[in-house]
C-alpha cells in the first residue's frame, strides 16, 4: 500500500493554526464523531479520520474524500455538518497511520468484538474476547504519536482496559522511542451516540461521563470535551478512574439489556397464558414509577447490547480475577439472543391457530432498530432465516439499507413497491417511523390484511 503522507501533509498545511484531531475508526461512531469535531463549538479543528486499508474501509475513506458521507441516516444534521466540513476543507480521511504523528488529540473509536459461538439460531454456547486487534490499534498510535498527545478512548472496552492494556502498551513503545510517559494524556469517555434521527445531537447535545489515568489526563479530556459538547446545558460527569467510566458504560448497556430480557421472559409467560401483554404493559405504565417498563419486540440487536454485558463479565473473570462471572447479565444476553426464535414459534402457533399458510411475505425493516441503517446482529436476521423454512417468497425492504451484508442480499428501499406485490402477509420487523406513519399500512391493518409481528409498533397487533 502506498503512503498517503503527501496528502496528509497538504491537508495539514491547508489547515495551519488549527489543532489536529485524529479519529481512529470511521464506523458508526467514528465517522459521526469526526463530523462533530470538524464542527466543534468553541475551537477550529482539522480532523483526520483513519481506518484500515481493507476494501470496505477504503471505500468509506474514498467516499469521505470525494464528497459523499458513507452513512445513511435520517438525521438532517449529518449532511449539514458534512457539507460544512467540505466547505471548510477541515475533514480528511486516510488509511495511513502517519496521520497520528500530526495529532494533538487522538480519539479511539474502533470496534472491540466479542466472539460468540451460538447454535440453533441464538443458543449461546460460549464466547470469548480477543484484545489483539485493539492492542494492535493502540500500538499503531503509540508508534506514531507525539509525546504530548491526548489519547481519548471512546471504544466500549472491558473495565480495566485503559490501565491494564492501553497504558502498558503506550509506556513500552514510549520507552523504546525515548519519550517521557509522563507527558502523554490518556482519557476515557464513552459514547452514548444513538444512530437515528438525533445522531449528531446524541453526541453534541448530550450528557457525558469522563475520566483520565491521572489528573492531567482527566483535565485535558474535560477541556477537549467542552469544545465539542454543549456542556453548559449538558454538564459533564467526572468519575475518579478509568476503571469507573469503563464500568459505567457496560453497566449502562447491561441495565438496558437486562430490562429487555426481563420483559422477554414475561412476554413468553403472557403468550402461554393467552393474554395481551401490550395491554398489561400499558396498564403498568400508568404508574409513574413504572413508566419505563419496556414492550417486547422480535429481539435485541445491534452491536452494543448484544455484547457489552459479556465484555463486563469477561473483564470480571479475566482482568480482575473476580469472584465468578456476572451471571444475570450473561443470562440477559442469552434470553435476548433467543428472542427471534421465540417470535418464530409465536408466529407459527398463531398461523396454525388461524389456519393461515404463508406464501408471499414481506418483511418491513431489516436493520436492528428504528430509523437506522445498521444491520449488525439484527434480530431480523435469525427471524428471516427461520421464516424461510415455511414460506415460499420473502420480500425484504428497508429505507436505510441498500444491501444486507450479513445475508448478502439486495434490499428494496421503497416499501410501497413491496406492498404493491401480491402478498398474503406483511410483517413489520423494524419500527421505522415511515411505517408507523404510513396510511397505506394503517389501512391494510384496519382491513385485517396484515399480519404484523413487531408488536412494539403501537398500532400493530398480531391477529
Ligand atoms: N454504534 C453505536 O451505536 C455505538 C454506540 C455507543 C458506543 N459504541 C461503541 O463504539 C465503538 C465503535 O463502534 P462502531 O459502531 O462505530 O463500530 P464500527 O464497526 O462501525 O466501526 C469501527 C471502525 O473501526 C475500524 N478499525 C478497526 N481497527 C482499526 C485500526 N486499527 N485502525 C483504524 N481503524 C480501525 C473498522 O474498520 C471500522 O470501520 C464500539 O466499541 C462500540 O461498542 C457504538
């Protein structure tokens, strides 16, 4: 691979006077975090996004540099922020680690995956966490960065990672470069970004928790966050160690995953008892202290809730030699992973009871949640794979997904095109706003032509 040194140097020369922020990882978080930095509130930054030199990432890099933002989003601010960065010429993307040498701040927004082994569409047999790619990424920063840089880790990591993994790597490399480890700052501040209609606001106009490996790191992290987040309206929360902020992140997501698993279990009971669970939840929600009890859906998906409780449990065992695993949190993931299979059995039972045979079915929505184009670990995947066994033809549609990578299928963007086919059933699998506000869908429903499973779409019930 050729170097991109010249382009990086040109970019820096065209942005002299500006501090340089380098974002490592141009995925769902990093690409949008880059935009937020390029549109910082109280400072002018030159932003360089770095991703890996593989086919998929190079496509993203090329798009960013040629005027196309690589993520589909319903948030109009994304295009606005991207256009501003094009006008200001302060956002460049590259695969070249040389970029780290120019940075005043490096933000780590790469993935850190859990390897799950599952059978029978969602039975979690075992899992493991491999830190090697993450370590390699930190190493590439340490080898190239300046001595006085702020390295801000935003990746969701097993608690303990900044102190037990990041710091030792940087120290070793700094020693070999004759750099003073006392000069580098390492902060941790986790993302609460919500891809969807408020994508940008979920970073710029939202509460943040932060910490540093020492007081200087903590202060530098705070100063940096204040330049990109409206902290007068959304004050920052400082925690006293990186172990704490790292734990806060995985606890936050485990709490949500557990709430969902709890409701999933009860919804199974409600199915067995033949009662309308939605009616029950609505009744309970009248009580102010119980307003946030959740509705069940066809499953929990996405990159975070499906793995974060496992990252926490793995950390307890492997980084802190703790007293066992986080049993309940692991169980939550297990229950949630099975939800698409429960949905299939529920559907089958209802079809049988109503003597309906599915032939031509449309699935509305393949992404893991409403109004986003992210199909990673979408519950619709296992639902679709099992549905194939008892239908002749399945049409897939989603306004945010042109190509479903995991299944390797083209997706029809316009659901109205799908509804014009000869269908015997339509199943709402993702509660995109477009479907919720659709008059055509509502009419179909009223005429009872629709078989709708995604029951947390308020209007739709299975009958
Ligand atoms: N997606 C969300 O909604 C969300 C929300 C909050 C937190 N997070 C956390 O943020 C982190 C990133 O998530 P994401 O959804 O953006 O993941 P992603 O997979 O979309 O993006 C990660 C990117 O990092 C790149 N990458 C990996 N190793 C690299 C390296 N060594 N150098 C440069 N680039 C590298 C990958 O190629 C990829 O493009 C994860 O820890 C995730 O748990 C995600």
